[in-house]
């Protein structure tokens, strides 16, 4: 009898030690950060494929199913997922993950944002009044967000708080170790034309000049007159056009040809279910594209 009781207690302790926090991440960068900070103490489901525009996703039954079982939602925030995440959470009927609850975490709320426009309106395009939400391309901000995520996980699972905090510090140290290499790649850049305002944080972090946008307004496809104005402005100068894999070729190839510049298609997010190295690879790709066009 005594042996069976001891065995039952050991099984219970082992189950508790391996218990996972069920996290639903809106993107693969948020999934990467959740796995990096949570380690083997979390189970992570990602909602948005890395090659899709997170602005324009549609609610799917699989999203609601994942959210129904979630203990924590990790989103980018600043209204980036506004068109689909709130209705998906509402339809999941899971009160634990409602906004402003312990089970809802926004990365953008953990770091200062750029491009905030208090009086923004739709005449200015697809703007985000709270600020630019695309914080994932700034590895230093991501490290700070990781520290905040560790604190949230610690509140949900106090027994493993030390492990979450250790993982966050290790991620921060890994980012700091990579910074000299990244800064060397970006040094002396002649500048970049972006399609959309999705790499602003990366350019700001590494002091890469932002020359212009292919979009005349955020979320608005380029017109012929806008492309012509960019050609007139930058003809004879050096630079590179960078855009993401899902932004198509609207105006990009034409602009690149007329300027004699390269245009490079790059991922905004790491591969699905990727780890820290997959995230670093994304930063490497963007900065290598900058470095190859000095």
C-alpha cells in the first residue's frame, strides 16, 4: 500500500513538472519567442503562416479550436491582428484569453513604438494610431519583449518562474552577441526603399537610411504616377528595394528596372515552428540584402 501511494505521488509530481502552458501565438515570430522563453514547459500553436499578410487573415475554425484550448495568447498587437483576432477569441468562448486578462499578451505593448499617430484616419491609408506594430524585426526590442513574456509566464506558472527568466536572459544575451555582426553588415548603407512600413524598426535599429515607400500610403498599391515620382527622385542614386514575400510585384520590378537597383523579396517572419536560430536567420537575410547593395 505504501509503495503504491509513493508511486502515485511520484507520477503526480512528474506530471506537474512536465505540464505545459498551452500558448497560441498569432505569428511565427511570436511562436518562436514563446518557445524560446517557455522551453519544454510550453506547447505553442501558431495561427498565421509566415508567408501571409497578418493584416488580412480570415477567421478559420482551426483558429477558434486552438484558442478554445489556450491558456495564453501571444500577439504582436497594436491592432495588427484587429481584423480577425478579436472575433476569433470571442467565438472561442474562452474567457481566460480575453484582452486585458492574464491570458492575453501583446508584444507591442511591452516596448516603445514608432510612428504613433493619435489623430490618424483612413485618408492616411492603413494606419495604426497606437504606432507601427511590426516590432519583430528589431531583435533588441524582441529581447526586451522576451523578458516581459517571462514575467507573464511566471505569473501563470510560478513554480517555473526561474526557468522562464533564465531563458529570457539567455535570449537577450544571444541577441547582444549577434549585434556587432549585424551592425557591421548595415554600416555604410546607401539606403533602402521599402514597399510597406514593415521593416522600419530594423532600419532604425541599425541606422539604415529609409529613402521612401513603394506604397503611396500604407496599404494602398502604388500608382503609375507615384512610381514615376520615385524614379525622378532617386534616378542616378544608389539603393535597394526591399519587400516581403507576399507583397507581389506591383510596381516593384518597374521601379527597380528604371532605377537600375536590385529588389529583394524577404520573409517578415521566421519559418513555422522555428527556433531562435530561425529568427536570427531572418534578420541576417534583411541585413545581408542591405550589405550587398552598398
